[in-house]
C-alpha cells in the first residue's frame, strides 16, 4: 500500500534526521592534538560550556519537535543547530579573544566526523523539512 501523503514523507525525513543528529552526539566531535571528545563526553566529563549545553538541548528539542510534527519549529531548531555548530569551535578555542588575530583552520584541524554529520544533517533539516 503506497502512501502519497506529504506529511508522512516529512515525518519520515525528520525522524531520520533526528536519529542521525542524536547518534552524532556520541561520535567524536572535535579534536585538539591527540585529544578527541564527543558532545556527550564534553557534557558528562568536565565543565561543559554554553554552546555544548545549548547544542545538546537543540538536538533533543529537534527530536521532540519531529515526533510531535511541529515542522516550522523543527526547521528553526535545525537552523539554530547549524549556527551553533559553526560558533562552537570559536567559543571553545578562543573564549572571547579577538578571533581575527589567530590563524587556526578550525574546519580541518578541530572538527571531526561527528561535527560534520551534525552540520550536514542540520542543513538537510532546514532544506528538506517543510
């Protein structure tokens, strides 16, 4: 039996993206020399920063909003996750310093597989969920 309901497809897409975002919390998110941590490890082991906690809350909120079918707020939340992923390395590395004086390529030297998965899934969440 084929289901042509567009909300059915949107729900499937949003739930898959929510699962991918949730799994990305347990993958290595950043590295600093030989030190690799996932978002979950950052929160459970040590002093989590504001972006780390906000990223976790946004991922969980995205999952809940996907389940209850609030797709406009799900897209907004996905966009916020994207921007939080972009500003997480800046906050973590520089902590308020002038970021333009540093020559550190944080895309290739700082973020790892979990961050890339989260960024891609958040972009797909903004584009595909309607």
